[in-house]
């Protein structure tokens, strides 16, 4: 079991309300990993973006991209086993792409944004395992309502559907080690048995006989 001593980099991906933060915390506690969560509160463009999305979408996404790149660099420099809530890949593959598709980011700005990300990607270490939490929209809506964040009250169902489509397209093309977990019939927060199933799958991927 010496392999378990080697530091691991795990990331949890998924749509809004899929349970990323909850699972990140539970897995960090179980495996004794350091947990890193995304923070949107300190983004200086957020308020402007909600006032005028077309004007500020590029600035918003550039800030997210640069801060997440810096955050990931700092995390991995610590050389500890860690788990990350949301990845830098989701910025470009899901959220910026969705803004572009909705005509809230111009072709020129999106091309510039993608080019910058691809330059950054050469310096990124992909996770040893990406855990994708797949959830249908009714599940997402229920969990968003349960956590009761005021700023999420205006999220539209068609927006979640768009993001789900982009997530499915991205995860299908994702070239590194991944674990897809269908969460519609799981309650890993309240049911230890469901959490145990997820933990067993992760252990198999990370510490299995052939790894």
C-alpha cells in the first residue's frame, strides 16, 4: 500500500447544484486530503457583469481564468494530497463557451480567451483523477433550492440545461483519468452507504491493482 503515500491531485467537476462542494469536503475528510474551494466573492467584475453581461463577460472570465490558474499553481507547489472544487477547464469549456453561444461574448473576445487558455494549459498539471458529478436538471434545481442562496434564485432551467449539454460534451472529450458518477439516485451527504459507494470507486481508480 506504499502507493497511497504518494501525493494525489483530485478534482471535482459538475454543474451548479451537483454537489461538488459537499463531496469535496466529505472526501477530504475521509482521505485526509487538503480541500480547496472556488471563491467568486472577490471577483471585482461580478456585480458589473450582472448589470451588463455583454459588456463585462470577457473581463469576468479573464479574471476567473487568471485567478484559477494562479490558485492551481499555488496548490500544486505545496506537494500535498489535495482535492479541488471545480477546475480551470470548466471556465473555458463550460462557462465562457456558454456566454459565447448566448451571444454574450463576441467571437473576437472568445477567440482571444481560448488562445490565452491554450497557452496556459501547457503549464497545467491535469488531475490524477477528475470526478464528474452528473445530475439531471430536476436534481440540480432541488439541490439549489435546498441550499437557499439568494443569488441563485434567478437561475433559469434552460440555463442549467445549456450547461449540462456543455458538460456532457466536454467530459466526453476529456483526455485524462476520469470517474463519472450519476448522482440523481444518490444522497452521499446524508446516506453513508451512498458515500461509501463513491469512496470505493475512487479507491479502485487511485489505488487499484493495476495503478
